[in-house]
């Protein structure tokens, strides 16, 4: 365990931002804190950075407790959503600022800046000011500035959220590449599940100031622990136990024991097989074209369903069809929204 | 990729050595030094002036001074005059100010740059220049009487009203303009599409949105008027107001305690007006982040009359200043109108020395003052939350105190041998200090505006890179708020150059400042020399103004951003 947060609690007035949260990051690991706004993910990142004080709990790196250490003495790197380059400094001065603070000689700073500019593929921009750069360029510089000092931990606070879709995808790839090649333990806060799935070695899914589920992206997607995770990580069809029992009782075989309200069935849209069937129980209500696939909204005995298909134009609205769901594609999750679970 | 070969460059880590937190100590200094200044040079003198107002002739505490002042008809006449003058000036100045501001921001015509330039002229000269100009223009020997033979009595209510109106006009225009420029063009487009006529749009959109700006401007103008001394001293004639009443008590009758009482009585309406104004300012909405700036298109029915009115008002402002300039070159006004430079040879004792002294004092007040408000603003970012609010209130308090009252408080405090502060009495340093604290609020609020625009992430990014508060302040904050600091520096400089009310009590035979010299020259009947000296002061101030614009332009150019300003 390289970095760990134990039992962190933080309240702002009556609002509990973090409620007894513990997380850990391994050496070289890329961890995403994922959750809706207000779930406490940014507060947790700021506590790790030393920018917000905890009410209780500890932050430690390699066993050394950091709780009383101000941000400037932690030796972390941070990148914010808002770029936050120093507007009065050139690109080179921005990147070199951390080294300057550490008293590095000028020639070494210059060499390091050149190296980082090459690394982020912007070798010609050294003497520009931030206001002369695009958002994507600024964020690359901010990234370079953060890693210039070889930080012990890299903290990314929604670094891609302010960027255009195309730039976002490019930079996402670059962050991934940089992090892998430098091996810096990285914690990124995001509310974008797609981003988290693409980047993370481990996703920590948060809601209402607590960790709901932590694990590899595949785990969270294919085996969500709760209704919240299932809902937040992509699209899912969530169906109550009694409906399943009535309509598709064979899906019950994977269900853990527990009261009806305690677990709910989660079926991903790509895991429902459709067959045209004039006598079938389901009807196509609407079809959305999503480029590489189509999404069908169905009315079925299971209730309204979302299904994704790669098939050619097999269906049109009003068509009747039958559907098949493999039992191992039906995941039972705790219903944490009704309050009966967990 | 060679990262791995670089040694770890972080020596400053280590929880054990972090017992003494340099940042906390620095934050304490940042708050403590300006706070000490405010206590020593604002709160303490104000307490003294209050104590003196309740100190009776035999040295005991009591309200007999108040009884005496409140029982005198002179005081009530001055109070009535001050209120009537304040009200009339407010009405006139805000009306004219609204016309100018509306013309500038909601109408389309040429020459707006010129209007902007002319309208700030009264700020660049001591207030009594307005009065001086009016005397040259409308007085018995004035241009109007000479040419048209229309004799009018300019000394008294009407002269003072015009002088005060012109003097307060720049502030009215700026405040109302700031409210008008906030209006979102989209709401007007929506109204237009819904079929609202321009007149309806004005009534239903512009006026309601500008009402707090107008209210705000009204209170500011009222305060400026009732606290101004220069115009009242030069052109007020027999029309005594509270500011001249204080002067009469203190300088005329050497009755400091009675002066203190009148000062407190002047303080009451000022504080009330200031409190309401601050509220009005808070009520004024903020511009939505995505608001579109309104760009008016030419509408002859609206724009031609507005352009005409604006032109007339600007002519009035300009002519009053211009005639001072002209008169300073006239050999013997109004009998020999040939031109000469002889009035620039100041014959009053000291000559131009007070101008240079004032310039140095103003530079020092500007530099020291800018530094102190910057320290305070930095300190407030790190100060405990419960301290921030009271400190902000304290920093914003000096604006509620009329310059006359502050000056009186200073003479009562520093001309007393009771404390070592006596050493400051009669020094240029004390005049610099009074100028700074007189304009502390405006300076502080301007810097705070800059600080509010400073994204917290910048500071946090610097902290995460290892920068302590000192580095953050010098490398990150100061450059970011540099435009504000420069504005504050020149604001303090220019105000210090021209202010009269606060310093009139603090000058001595050996140490005079420019505005006081102008008053003395005028008192001595050397009106043309007073005009010449005024022009010299204005030259320094205008040079400073251009200096400020040049520095700001350079800053904006250097970082290649439009974010400066």
C-alpha cells in the first residue's frame, strides 16, 4: 500500500462531505474516484493534497503520516479542471516553477522543461503565455508542470471536464500513456464513468460521502455491488425481484438469499438477445441510432427495457419480438436507493 | 525518457521539522501590520475626536459641548445648508450623470472617448478648482459678465451647487455606468422580439436594473457634497455648511472641542448614507457569467438628443476647468487679457515647494498604502474565518469618515504630547498617512475586487508545487492582481495630490501641501496665481494618469491576454 487514507471524515456545517472513508493506492497504480457531484470525491482529493483539513482520519504515504503537513511540503503534483496555469508566467516558467522553488540550478530547470515539453509534444511553446494557448494545450502544460518535480503522487481533479470531446479523448490517451511510462501513482477525480473505465486500474465509486464499491473497472461494470453503481456505471435495466419471479423465474438462480426489496436484478442492454417474433411479448417503442450501434426502447413484461444491438436494420417501431437473457448475465445488486440494502 | 535518472528534488519534506510553520507567522504579519495601522491611525484618532467632543471646558466629561452646539443658530443653519446642498447636488448630479452614462453605454454616437476623457477632469484637480473656474466664468469679473453684461451673484448657494455638481459628476457617471453596462443584451433582444417599444424597454428593463446603481450614486454624491471643503471655502460665501463650520471652529476660534462636536454631527449623516450605500451596492445584481454586452445601434430619435445633452454637460465641465487654465496665463484678469507666464512665478512664501512636497508625500502614501492593502488582502485569505468579516468591516470604515473629521481627529491625536505619536506631528509622514487612511476603503475594495477574480486553484497549484505563502504572494498573487495594485497606487497618488479636507488641519507654516497653497493664494487675492498653481497640480496628476495607462497597457501586452483591466 503506497498511499492510504484511513477513516477520513469531513463536514461543512451540516453537510457531511466525507463519512469515514478509507482508500488506498498501490505503487504505480492509476485510481479513479468516480461519483456524482457532491459525493465527496473532490473533498477526498483535496484532503490528500493537503488543501483541505480533515475532521478525523489520516493520510499516509509509505507509512509516513501526512495529516499535519501543509500542501507545499507534501511533494505531490496536482492538475485542476480549470487549467490554473500562472497567467503571468510563460509556459517554460510555469513548468519550471516547482523546480525553482526547490532551488534547482537554472540549467537543470531548462533541461527538464525541454524534456517535458518534448514529452507532451509541444516543444515550440516554451515562451508563450497561457492566454495564448488553447484549453487542451494549457491542460497539457498543467500536466507537465505537475510532473516536473517527480511528484510522489499525481492528483488530477476532473482534468478533462472543461475540454471539447475530441481534445478530451486525445488528452485522455496521453495521460494514460504518461502515467504508465512514468509509473507515478495517480488519483483522478471524475464524474465521467467512461473516462474512469478507460483510464483506471482501480475505480473507487463514491456516493453521499462514502465509498460504495472499489475494484477493477471490469468488476464495477460487470459485477456492480449496488443499484447505485449499476446505474452510475453505464446503462442498465434494473428490475424488481417479484417481476423477475413472475416473468423470467430462471434468472432467480443467481440471486443471493434475502428479502425481495434487498436485491434487484441488473441486466446490461447489450446482454439481451432479441428475435423477431410476431407473437412475441415485447414491442419496439423507439429506436435511437448511435453510430456503431442502435439502442431500442422496448415495452415488455419486464417493464420498459433498453437494449443495444449491432445488427442491421432488423426492427422498426411497433415490431413485436421475443427476448432471451442468459442467467449469468443477470447480476443481482443490493438496492441501496430504497434504503433496504447495505 | 530520462525521468528516472533525475534525483528527487524535494528536500523540504519532513513532518518532524514542521513544528514552526513559517506560513502561519507570515500570515499573522500580513494581517497584523495593516491592522495595527488601522487601529493606530484610524480607530484611535476617531476615539480621540469622540472623547474631545464630550470633554467640557473644565476638562470633565459631559454633553455640554453638544448642548451648546445644538443650541446655536449657526450650527442649525450650517446643518440645514449642508442637507439642502447635499440634496440639491445629488438630484442634479445624478440626473446629469445618468444622462451621460446612458449616452455612453446605451446609445450610439461618436465621440464617447472624448466624453469619457472630459468627464473625469474634475477628479484630476483639487475640488476648489471647480469653484475657481466658476468665479472666472460667472463671477463679477467673470467672462460672462464681461461679454454679455449679465451680473450674477455667484458666491453662495448657486455657485456652490454648480461647483459641487460638477465635482461629483465623475463618480455619478462611473457608478451608474457600471450598473448600465451589466445589463444583458439578450434580455433586450427578448423584449424586442416580444414587441416592446424602445421606450417600454427603457422603462421596464433599463430603469429597474439601474435603480440600485442610481441609489448608490445618489448616496455617494451626497457624501462627497456634504463632506467637501474646498468648493465651500472658495465659493460658498455666506452660505455656511458643516465642513466650513468645523474649519471656523478649529482654525477661526481655536475651539477644538466644539470642532469635534460639529465633526461628530457631520459624521452621523455620512455614516448613515454610507451604510445605505453599501447595502444598495450589495443589492445590485451581478452580471450573469454568459451575459452578452449590449451594442446599441443608431436610433436618431434617441441618440441625437442624448448626444446633444452629453455634449452640453461636457462643455460645462470642460469650460470650468479650461477657464482656470486660460486665466492662469492672463496678465490682469479681466482688464488686461494679454497672455503671460508671470502667474507661474508663485510669490507666496515657499513658491512651488509645496507642490514637490505634495508629490513626494503622494508617492510615499501611494507606495506604502498599496503595499499595506495588498498585505491585508493576502492576510485575509489565510486568516481564521471569524476574523475575516470584522477585518473587512474595519477596512471599509474610513470611507464613512469625512476628510475634515479625520483631519481634525489627527490634529487632536498627534498634536498632543500625551503619547510618543506626537513625534509625527508636523511631519510630511503624517500627511501621507492621513491621505492613505482617508482613501483606505476605496484602495482596499479595489484590491479585493482583484483578489476575488483570483482562482483559488492558482494558489493551490503553487502550494502543491511547494510554494509557501511568501512565494505565492510574490510570484502568483501579486502579478495576478498587478493591474489592481497599479490602479490603487495611482488612485492613492492622485487623491493625495489634490485632497484638501483631510490635510487642511495638518499643514504648518513650514509644511504646506498643494491644495492648501491654492486656497491660501486665493485667500490672499492672488487668484491668477491660484489658477496657475492649480494647473501645475493638474499637470502632475495628468502625467500620473498617462503613466498608469502606459503601465497597464504594458502589462496587458506582456502576457498577451485581455484579462487585464
